[in-house]
């Protein structure tokens, strides 16, 4: 009977550790606007040769943004419309 209980406790502990490590590794990382701009500039400069870049100022249309840049933009906008409890004020009565 004691072995049976020990097995369930061991499985529960292993499950709890697995959940802990799963959530620990899936934390979102904050991305600053400067990092985003640097990544986009480097990515776009790699696409074109140096003489072409020297002659033209390349502007990327908004509908051709890469998937990685879109994902970083979504990360920056993630909390944009979230309720901020510390800024909620009590209603004003007259």
C-alpha cells in the first residue's frame, strides 16, 4: 500500500516539475524599439548589394514586412490596450 502511494506522489512531483520548467522556458522577452529597428535594418541590408544601396535609399513597403518583424511588432503592442489597475480612478460624483 505504501509503494502505491509513493508512486502517485512521485508521478505528481515529476508532473509539477515538468509544468514548472515548461512555464519557465516560455516567458516572453521584452523587445525594445531600438533592437527592432536594428534587426530590420540589418535584415534589409543583407538583401541588397552595396552599390545598389549606395545609389538608392531603400524604403520597404508596409505590406512586405517579414514574419519575424510582424511577430516583434505584436510583442510590442501586446499590452497596449490592457487595463492598468494602478491608473484606474474612482468615479467623480457631483
